[in-house]
């Protein structure tokens, strides 16, 4: 009898122990999956497969617009530069689509003009650079999908202050151009208020780089997009150089404090390693939505805008998203 009671007592203790283990394990899994999710490698790994889940499912493209689904392994990002003005609010005057192909180690960048007149879901026809102000990156992604059939899911938005801090940390950049640029500038750049950049490779500090990407009185927006790409390329080259890699912790601090983004900071270093494999001359293809892809038009309200040639723009995007 005593043996039987002892056996029942042992089974009861085992049941209580297993129940306690189950409850504690369940609580730990719940806390790990919620409150401490970002600290646990297993959930970082799982979340890494769902980077695009930060956005809603992509909307349907407008009638006549082909859905340009990128090939497997191609990630789409947006590099956005904001120019905040009290009278106009936030406008993304720099709009660059970046496609990275993990298998070929190549990349494409496509610049969109800020005055492109597009259909913005829920708001009607507006300039493309107003989408972020009205509905954040979700609305910009929806706008690109409905008008051009491309749906980027990740972005980085930097303002002028953050841009200049990046140039400072890098110790200046080397910008290579084959075009002549001349435009009005501030007296701290030239007492005559007129600045020039000749073809070749030019060392630029933060002030010269900011003037170079923003100069607009003596040139077109198409030329401005070219200059933006030249500066982005120069920052890219300096960032992956030995000098830039040493300063990566400082650049990551800028990313955390000055950049609006839905890219997990933990993904930045792996992206830098990937970037280091890209031959900046041959591995990065540059495209601009230029005069052949748009038509100048004046709205009934008197605004000068650019009407998109959707077929021509989609042809550029298809080429940009196709890798060998």
C-alpha cells in the first residue's frame, strides 16, 4: 500500500513539475516573441525573411500598367532626400529607386523627377514628391505601384542636416562628373555668389556637396538628378573604402538618429558587406527618368509639371530590375 501511495505521490510531483515547466516555457516564449523579440537572434532571423511585411499588400496597378515583379533575390529600396519648407511642408525632392541583386552582386539606381505628375491613391493627381507628406512611405510605395508597377518595401529618408553630417564624418567625398555645372551660390562658397564645377574628379566638403545636389537656377531637374546620382555614388564609394569602414559606427549613429527608415539597423552591416562586393564602375547601373520619358505640361492651376510616358518609364524599370 505504501509503495502504491509513494508511486502516486511521485507521479503527482512529476505532473506538477511538467505543468510548471510548460507554464514557464510558454511565458518565456510569449515574452521573447513580444517584449524582447528584437533582442533574440531566432526572432531576428525569422523577421529577416519578412522585411516587406512592414507594408500593406501591394495595390493593383492602374489599367494598362504591367506589374514589374523583381526576380528572386532582388531587393528594392528607396533613397529619399527631404527638403522641408514651412510654406510647403516635407517634399521628397530626391527620389531614387535602388535594386540590389544578391546573386549577381550588381545594383541599379533609377531617379524620378520630383515634378512627375502621377495618380496618388486617395488624393487624385499630384506631384510625386508630395506622396510622403500626405501618407508616408506606404503612400509613396502605393503610388509607384499603381502608376509604374514597381513596389519597393524599404526606404531611407534623410534631410539636409543628416546629409551634411554624413559628408563631415566621411571627411569629404570625391565626386566624378563629365559635365560642367555653374549656378548661383552663397557667399561662403564664393564671394561672387557664382559657383562652378568642371568635368573631372572634385573633392567636396559638406557645403559644396549640398550646393551641388541642390543647384537649380541655371539647370534643369534632369541635370539635378544626374548630380544627385554622382553624389550618392561618391558617398557609396567613400563609405565602403577602408577609411569609411573605420567610421561605420559613426555612420550607423547618423542612421539611427537622423534617418527615417523601416530598415532594421541590424541589416546595415550585412548590406555594407554586400556593397563591398560591387564594382562601383561596372556593377552599378544608373538610370534617369528624363526628357524622353516625360512631357512638360501646365496644370489648370498654372503649375509646371511633367506628364509620364508610362510605357517608356516601365521599359527603363524593367531593364533596371533585370540582372544577368
